[in-house]
C-alpha cells in the first residue's frame, strides 16, 4: 500500500499517574502509530508523542478497519474538529494489549484516555482516508 498524498501532524498525549508504569504507557501510545516506545517523552506526568506525515496514521487506519469502527471514529473526529485540527480519544487499556478502541468520553477509559490530535490543512482528506471504505 502506498502512503497517501496529504500532509498531517499527529500528536498523542496521555496523563501518567504516579502509580503507573511509564514504560507501559509509552508502549501503548507508540503501538497506536507503529513506533517504538523511545518515540514517547514523559515529563511532568504527561506522555507525548509527535509524528509528521501520514505514516503514523497507517496502523490506526488499519485498526479502525479491522475492528469495524470506522464510522464511529469518523463521527467522533467530525464532532471534535476545530479549524485545521481534530481529535479522538482512545482507550488506554485496550491500546496496552494492541487494540484500538475509540472513546466517546474520557469516562470510557478508566485510567484516562489517550488523546490523539491530527493537524492538517487537508483535514477533510485525512479524515476521509482514515475512516473511508474505499480500498478495504
């Protein structure tokens, strides 16, 4: 599969409580976008990861397709869209075991959600590609 032709910046953030293993949180976040946990920085109780380009969205797209939640993800991305950015929350516990599960509210992830923000001048194209049915 070839990479799509849009430009996008991806930011993933999650709060890390003192009782949590930072390495496990980093691993869960990195898994969502197919990177190693070394891509995640943890500072002041927040874990962050940034990625440029569509490559970081490929695993997320595949998971949304495989788990049959593209339409739910699309609805949430459009609901939480502002100008050039859109965000979606993911269940942290599910990500820790290699599953992408979207959350409609923070309460759906007991330890707190993973916040994934997409910034792009071509946001409609990004959302269409990420949640579309064309090509699988």
